[in-house]
C-alpha cells in the first residue's frame, strides 16, 4: 500500500511539474496513465487554475477532458471558470464553459457576467492596478491564442498578469447564456481600442455569425457601404464568418444559403473596395467558396501593392489538391514564392507542401524555400519534396537546423527526409 501511495504522490508531483511547464502532450500522457486531474499543488491550487494563470488553453483542455471541474469551489469563493473570466482570455473561458454548460445555477451565471462586466468597465490595466496595488509602468506584450486566429495584449504588473480581452469574454458568456446584445453593441466592443486581429474583434464577428439569421446578415450588408473602412472591415469579416459557420455545420444550401448569398455579395464587393485591409478580408471570404470566378479575382490582384492583399492570392488559385485548373496558376505561384513579403512566401509553401499534384514545377517552387529564414517554412518545404520523392529533401533537411521537440510535437513532417532515405536504402 505504501508503494502505491508513493507512486501516486510521485505522479502528482510529475503532473504539477508538467502543467507548470506547459507540456501538453506530457500532461495528457500522465492523465491517461491515471493521474488525478483534480491534483492540487502545495498551496491547494488545482491544476486547472495553474493552467488559467498561465493562459494555457491547451493544458486546460487536457485537464478538462480528463474530468477537471471548471466549477470546483475554491477557498477564496471563486471557481476555475470565474478565474478564467477574470483572466481576460476568451478562448480559455470558452473551453471551460463547454463542460459546465448544463450545470450553471442562476447565481453562477450572475457572478460570471458581473465579473466580466466589471473588468470591461474598469479596463484591463486599471483592473490590474486595483488587484495588485502596484504603481509604475505596465509591461504589455502581444501574443496569439492557441489556434493563431486572434491575438491579445498580456499586461503584467506586480507579479500578476491579465489579458486585455474582457469584452470578448463577455461576448462569449452572453452567447453561452442565451443573451443577445445588438449588432451595434458588439460592433462597438470590436472597434474600441483594438484592431481586427484582436480577440475582441474576432469573438464579436464569430458570435454574430453563429446566429445565422437574416437580421444579422442584413446588418452586415448595411455596413458594406459605410464610409469608415474599419466598419466595412467588420462587415467583411462577418460575411466570411457566416460562411465558416455554415461550412462547419455542414448545412445544405437550401436550409442555410449563406454560402450562395456570400458569393454574390463578395464578387461585387471585391470590384468596388479600395481599402487594402477590407479588400484582403473580402478575398479571404471568397477563398472559402468554390467557384471558378474566384481564380480570376485572385489573378487580378497578384501584383497588388499591399502584401495583405497579395497574401490571399495563392488560396484563390488552390481549388483542388490534385491539379491547378487555371493555366497561369503555377506561373503566378512561382512569382509569389519570390515575393518580398515573407507572409506571402509562407502561404505559397503552406499550400504546396501538402499539394498532391507535385509535378516538376511545384517541386522547383518548394526547393526555393529551403533557405527561408522561417524554420517552419523550411520544414514544410522539405516535407513536400520528400513526399514527391525529390532528392533535394536531403540537403534541405540538413538546413532545417535544431528543432525543439520538448513537448512531443508531431514528428511526421520532421521525419519526411528519413522516410525518403528508407525508401531508397540499398
């Protein structure tokens, strides 16, 4: 019995260490081996709260999947979910809402909404000063959320940190609890002190799109002609998210015809729009739609002076994984692979490394990425060449350099050159 108790204590210590280190795969392995997801540290803090404090959505999801309770009562009267709301991280909050969705009391709903509204009214920086009592400058750094869809500013002062997306948190809570703020209210949250890459913006458009109703659609179209380009950008992002929600749900065009409606709207909009940011969003919406006219739209913008527009062009030409249907597609992609902007080059590589029709022209484009500054681009170029049985993958593999594998990352891409060598051994 003592040995079993010692093993359990050792597993708990190991889980605490891996949670603190943010090693998601190791955390999942320990949980699968029987580690308790409700393990607490020496101060009695559950692992889920440690993940919240670190804004670590991936580790939090691993703990939640293993049964960690987001509504667990804590000595200070809070819960892990309430701490997530106060953290200002919308994706983390959303991940913790799902397993608790059928268990909320009215009091818990009230407390969660009150916490989010308090932070929205106070502001992240002033709220952090109130919590810590500290003075002096606040350290601010921009970070991307787990899936890279949106960004936050993380503010740190007096040894504590919060994200600055409490409006996004409130938006997610309202949607989860069946509340329905107006389009203007969510537009105001998106436009206030944030840019289109910020979580406040992204959560506003996706929550509105999830309504999938005519009222919200018409509100988006009304903004299309607004003189303010930021309001037009919000509308373009909202139309795109209508399509994304439609596709995610697998809805047929008769029951939920947003894809068909969006195609007509975006094809006319792309001709009229002059603002580069809005134009890029319109193109990103068109890239979700399967229509041959999208290729011609992309070709028309191949030499646009703004990289945000050019970065959308490769996807307009990528209509099938087996072959490019437009006769100029490979010529344009080869030119964009030498674009002065690294983001444009990266998108070309992203599309081509998984392309199944890797003829000589595609392989030559991929080989041109072997000396890119971005290591991930080099890795994907090597993968594409190796899968195409191109010997240049071997030299490319040597150019990749050391790769951090501390968290057991997927090695399928990294082992492509080794698989090539095994195929040709002897």
